[in-house]
C-alpha cells in the first residue's frame, strides 16, 4: 500500500490593514455577492491589475 504523504502548505499571504471609503467597501461587497468571490479575492485581483498596468512618469 502506498503512503498518503502530506506536505506543508506554502502560505504566501499576509494580513494588511487599510482604510478605504465606505462607498468603495459597499461596491466590493456587492461585487463579491454577484461574482461568488470573496471581497478579499476581488481586492487582491484589483491590486495586482493596478500594478501590472501602472506607468510611472518622471516629473
């Protein structure tokens, strides 16, 4: 019989506290219900999208 091998889960996430406008939070709450994604998932996706599409300009 082969062994059932369990390896440690790699946790890449961190906890971070931010302050956002209440209206923005409500929009994410509504979107979470509509898409069946957690609010945290949606915000993380949005942050990654912003980084991937950001352009920095020198003044």
